[in-house]
C-alpha cells in the first residue's frame, strides 16, 4: 500500500507497473532494480524512482532487450555515463536481431500455411497416409505406431 512518502509495497509496485511480483524480485536479484529498503527488516519497500526504473525495464523487455543489455542501458541513463552513441549501438543491434526473428517467423508462417493448404486439399475426406502436417520434412512420420 502507498503511504505519504511514496513508498510502495511490492504488491502495489506490481499493480502500478504491470510487472509481476516474481519478476520484480528477479530484477532486484540480478541488479537491474536496486535492493529494496526493508520495512521492519522484512517487507520490501519501493519508491517512485524504483517505479520509474521498473517502467524502463518493462519497456526494454517489451522491445526484446535481454537482461544484460538492459543493465547496460540503465548504466547509460546515469548522467555521468549518458552517451547516445552506446544507446544507439545497443538499439541498432537489437533491431537487427528483431528483423532476423521476423524473417524466421515469416518462413515458419509460410511453411505452416503450405502444410495447412496441403492438408485441406489432400485430407478433405478423412485419413491421408501422407498428411503433410503429420509427416516431418525428412519424411519420417510423427504419428503413433509408425
């Protein structure tokens, strides 16, 4: 629950940020989120800066950045380390990875579309011994008992 000092319990931080509690704990464990202040030595307590950091991490994760790269991006947000060139390089590398994943997914999509089309054309009356969906690319069957 939030109090006058803008302190948040972990559940409130989760609700406000949209990040699940186990992920918040993980981000703290791996050093992306600073260690929480412990109220009465037990319960985690977070502040507005932690909420802002968590929003940054969530956005970075949604863009596909791995933890290691997020750590670097966070380091770059420090005024003493702020360099656009490094952020540009990290983002450019991530963009290249995303484009490669898209190509791979498009290839998978095409293969699945072909399999579905062939199955619709060849299996319209029930069983088909060479169902493209059930036979892998190298010709071996994925069906039970074969």
